[in-house]
């Protein structure tokens, strides 16, 4: 077994919305129930959740936006965006736990405490530097990339996103940054939020060629995913990242109530296994998996345990 840190706990589970919102507070439990049935949770090293400091948040987000989130959540009414992300009381604290925990996982891998890590209630890829979007308040993926670049001094970080939705909050924040190798396979934006992630979006300025967007049609299955996946490996091999982040949203599995892709959890297992092998070649093994979306509870269990199992079972170099 390869050493894998698994970060779960009540402060993370509490990131979610009430009143029948698809991003409920039962998502971590949906994963953990399945992980326990398979005995996987006992094979992972328990990671300790951590609340973000303001310095953590400000690595990616603006001061003005952090203040806005706190003020709106203290009021506890309305939305943080156009109508997807409710401003509920206490939610800013839960969002800070998600970010802090992803930072803790980054730091632990950089310190050599484990080879790989997973934060199931992470991967909030839609939030921008100054705005909430698509159930995402703070973008822990973006904070992780900035932490790796600014604090740990890495020169090349890879972000791979297999959530059904395009990772727009990460993409546009780093569109012109050649240090971030970005690869995203998602449902075509003509049919699904947020509507971005076209094949022509390959980065701007110095960063042209460091970004890969692959849009698949509704109904795309494992065969379509595996064909697209070859191009993800090619761009990562070409740029030799020193750290790999996988956003493994479970909403690309068939049957999700919000999307129209039709993978099985074998796609998620494949991505985690192949990225672990890529990381062995280029990144001293370092892979951080962040859960992301997923609104069918059985699919959450299946896809994220498939990822955890692959992280645990793929040999380290
Ligand atoms: Zn999604």
C-alpha cells in the first residue's frame, strides 16, 4: 500500500447547503459509507482537517471578496452569486475549513508525510478570485496552486479536472500563467454550466499550449473518456509537473441528476492510477485528489472510493 492521507471530518462535511440543495451536507457520509464497506478508510492515513488562515484565503482571493462572503453569510439570506450558492449562516466557516484542509494536504505532501492525499469535500473549482459560482465559495484548488508556487517554490504544477463541469474558476485564474499545466475533460458547455472550456482555449500569452480543454457531448461514456485521456497524459508528460492535483468530480458518472455524461467509476480509477504513475515519473509521486462535484450519492461513493483505491494500490516509484 502506498501511503495516502485521507482528510475527512465534521468541519468538512458541514460544507454544503440546506433545504434540498443538491450540494447537501450528506456528501462526505455518502463517500465514507462506501469507503468503510470496502475497508478502504482503514488503509489510508487519517489527515487532520485545518481551518484556513486569512493568508491562505488571500493567496487566491481578494480581500474585498473575503469580506463580502463574511458579511453576506453573517446576514444568512440571499445568494453569494446569481442564484446557485446560498449565503447561509456558518457557511463561510465551513468554506474556510475546506481551503485550510487542502492547504494542509499540500503541505503534508511537500513535507513527505505521505505520497498521495485526498480531500473528498474539496475541489471547489468554480469560485473565482473575486466571486462565488456554482456552489463554490472559495476555490481551494486555486489556493493549492498558489501555495505550491509561492510557499513551496514549485515551478510547474498540473491541475487535471474530470468533473462534468468545466473548471472555469481555475482555468481563468491561470489562463496566462505558463507554470500551471491545466487539463480538463468536461461536458460540452453548450449543454451544461458554466458554458466554457472550448478546445480553442489553450492559454494566453506565454501560457499558450499549457492548457487543454476537451469538451465531450452529452452521453459520452468510458470509451470517449479514455480516448480523450491520452491527450491529458501527453500534455503532462511534455511539461513534467512537479505536483499533480486531480479534481475528480463524481458528476461525470452516469445518472447524475445535474449533468449528462455517462462514465462509470472506472474512468475515475483510470485517472487516479495513471496520474499516480505520471507523478512517479515527474513529481516524486505527489498527487492530491480533490472530490469536486457529484450529486448522486451512490455515484459519489463509487467514484471517490475508486479514486482512493487507485491512490492506495498504485505502487510508488
Ligand atoms: Zn461538477
